[in-house]
C-alpha cells in the first residue's frame, strides 16, 4: 500500500468521533493490506513502531522537529516556529510546508513498509552524532512523501499520533475484518492478553485465520498482561465470596514480571525470540549472560531489565530451564529490616546510575505467582498448585522470596493478618482463590484486594484517573501555572475517557511542580477525540492521554456534569437518570506508572458506587 493511500485513511479516522465508523475504516484498511505490511500498518496507526513492550524510542523532541522541518523544506527555523504557534500542531505545519515546497528531493510516493523501515532505522540510530543524523534522515524522508503523508509521518517521532483509539478498537476491527462479532472480539482479546502485540495477531489472522490464532500461546520474552484484583467492602463479604482462599500481604512496590530462559548446551531451550531479536537487535535489552536470558517487564509492559541488574543476577541462578514469575519488588533497609515507602522503591526505576542506586536501595522481590515453568504454560493450572510449584523454586531469600501466603477460612483470621501487615507498613491484603486459573489482563474475584483505605470512611479503594487537562492557576497557584486538573476514567466499551473529578487539592508544592513538568510534553491544542467532557468542564489546556494519577476521595456520588458511566445502567443503583458519577472531595495521592487504558474503568466506579449503597 502506498503511504499516501494510508494517510487518506488516517485522515478519515481523524475526522470521525464515531467509534463504529472507526472500526469500519480500520477493518477495511486491514483487509486491503498485504500480509507483509499489515503488522506495520497496525503499529503505525497507533503511532508506534512496535508493540508497547519493545521500547523503540525516537528521542525526537519538538525542538528537533522544528529543525527537521526547517532543513527539509528550506524555511527558516523561526518561520517554522511561528507557524507552529499559530497552528499548534507540528504535523499540520509540516503538511503546509511540504505543500509549498518546490525544491529538490521531492519524491513520488513511498510504500508504507518503506516508510516504516526508514522510521525504525532512524529510531534505532544511537550514539555519537545520532541527533544530527536523525535530523537529516527525517528531513529526507518527509520530502519524499505527499503533504498529507507528511502530516502523519511527522507526528510519529514526536509520539503525537493519537487518532482517538487504542488497541481496543483495533481488536474490534480485526474481528469485523474476518466477519465476526462479539464472540470473536472476546477470543482475540483473550489472545491479546497473553500476546499483547496486535501487529503479530493480525499477521497470524491474515495468514491462518482465527484457527491459526488458537495456536498462539504464552511465549518467553513476551509479557503477559498482569492479572488484576477486585475490591469488596468488608472482610465478611470476602470470606463469603471466595470460599477456599489464601491471604498474602499487599506490598506497595513495583510489579515485576520476570522471564527466565536458560540454555541447555549453549542453546536456549525455548527460542521463540529469534524473529524479534532480528528486528530489535540493537534496541532490545535482553541480557544474555552465558546461557541464561532474563527479561523483566513492568506492569505497563515496559522492558525494565536494565534497571534491575541485581534481580537479573539472582534469577539467573534459579535451578530451572525456563520460567515466568509474577512478583512485587520493594526497597528495603537491611539495617533496620524495614520496607521503604513506594517513592523510595520508585527511585530504582531509572536509566542512569543504575548500579549506584541498586547498592543504595537494595530490593526484595516477593514472588507471588508462577505462570510458566520448564516450557509449559501454567495459566490454566489452579493457583494452589502454581503456588506449590513456586515454593519449590529454591529462592535465595536475600533478594528473591515467595510472598507470605496463608490459607484462611474466616473473617477473624483475615482481620488478624490484615492488622499484622498494616503494622509492618504494608498496604493491606490480597485474597486469592486457590482453585482459580491465572486470568491475564482480567480484573475479577479470583483476587480481591483489601487496603487500609477500605477501613473506616472513604472509598473502598483509590481511583487511578487519567489527567485530561488542567485549569490555569490563580493566587498562590499562579506560580505553577495550574490550579486544578480534570481527571477521567476509562470506558473500554467505547474506547474513550469519561470525566470523574476536578482535582485541586492534595498536591504539595513539589507535586505541583512535578505536575507542570509532566504535563508539558502532553499538551495539545484541541480536546482529544476520545475525551467525553461536558461544556461546563472545558479545560484551559488539554493533554493527550499520558499521565495517570492516583486519587483518593470521600465517596462516589451522582453528578449532573461529569460523564463517567453516563448512560449506563446505574439507574438500578439509585442514581438519577442521565447523571454520571463523580468523586466527592477528590485529592491527589501520587503519580502512577500506568498506561492511559489502565486507568480505573467506569465499571469499577459503578461497582464502588454500589458498594457504598449496601
Ligand atoms: P492495585 O494496583 O491497587 O489494583 O493492586 C494490584 C497491585 O498490587 C498489583 O499490580 C501488584 O503490583 C500489587 N501487589 C502487591 N502485593 C501483591 C500480591 N501479594 N499479589 C498480587 N499483587 C500484589
């Protein structure tokens, strides 16, 4: 497919707010694409070059893009900047400049795959002089595209090509492409949960149909979407609901999914990574020490292997051929034997001075699940059995240990453990059904969390809200440029964000400063298409989806202005018809390391609302 034809499709997608239309356009686009290019097309229309867990970063800032455009189309940089000020989008500036350009190097039209390959090459260029080379290569590439093609191509290195949909919509389009309905969407989504790479999934479907997708299973080196926990209002209800269950401490650290693949006679036992390695050779951060390949993924599926050399070394010593483990890392003070607060643990998530911080802030990794062992997936194995196998792993106890785990059958015992863990400075408890499979990406009652915040007044849990925009600051806040922000929750049925709170309290001066720093690169001129916001809540500045924060509040209430869950069946819970839900007295707790689509969902908010009513 020619890039200009692809760009016309992106324009259609950009100009509609109807999800049904988006699904139709995408299904048609996927149908028209060849087997070789369809994966690349999937990544590109999500504004990426690879699945989220392969970090292919351009490191191209807006300032660099101004240079690229100036160089590409022979226009002075200050002229580019002033056009940018007027239009507010570098893609549109690029399109205009390309339209006016009459100079040399203008090309006809490239194939999508050619553009993709060149973008990947540019992204992977690193080291001395790479910034200069990137400017030149991008400039040459843009000159070869049509004006409309340039609009979209220029936004990709900036990370600004969000067309109002995510993987969720793309999966629906895939089902439509094969003439399927709800069942097919469910099936594809299940596969996506264990292989979160739409590019790969669409390629398999193109080649072998849905039948072929059945063969797709867990793969070492590809993260599985983590299982998630539900909430319940009281300990009695938890006991009633779960039947036979185990209690583990809920630690407030960083979730790590650890993959280990040992070699036997120099050959990795499971070597499904080959094709990916080829593609991401220079970028991939897999550690290949003699015979043991370890990769570590964060909860949002980032490859964080390089940040935890101490964990890599400990995992390499495990006496197994291959394994995937789920656990929580928490910083620890060996002198006082105390766990450190979340903010301290977060300091281990860094790209530089890794070894120094590892020495300053040693970790304990509490493993709480085993998803794959010696070449076999354990996802369907009951948790009680997975736990038994985990305990046999011979963990060193210094860094790697199994999370404490106690079988419980009464609210009294549960309360005792809860009090114990709280007294140790932990967050609460996780209650897990012993007969449950590991359901990747699912939030259900196989796991129930009960946190300190659930005791007494307030919400049963905090809410992870997407920061959608902010309001200018007055008085004391004027110095930060922000007075309050608008937070939203995710509606996966509609693949959009709905508002739940305007938050102006809970932030220290330092947090306001951090807020300003974090939102800067996310600012966009107009309200993103996937935001559903009432007129009364229009922001002074809009932000593209990127920042998720944890919010506490007193309760969930009905709201005439907020759009969360509006139109859904909250009526039976007593909410007024047509009202949405909102948070009363919302306050910021902290910044979260989550993807926008991992924000709390409208269903969860409805559930919290119902819990309050009982
Ligand atoms: P939340 O982020 O509040 O939904 O809680 C789920 C998170 O708790 C998981 O993503 C883990 O990072 C963390 N966690 C801490 N301890 C455990 C445990 N024993 N089992 C599962 N998750 C845990």
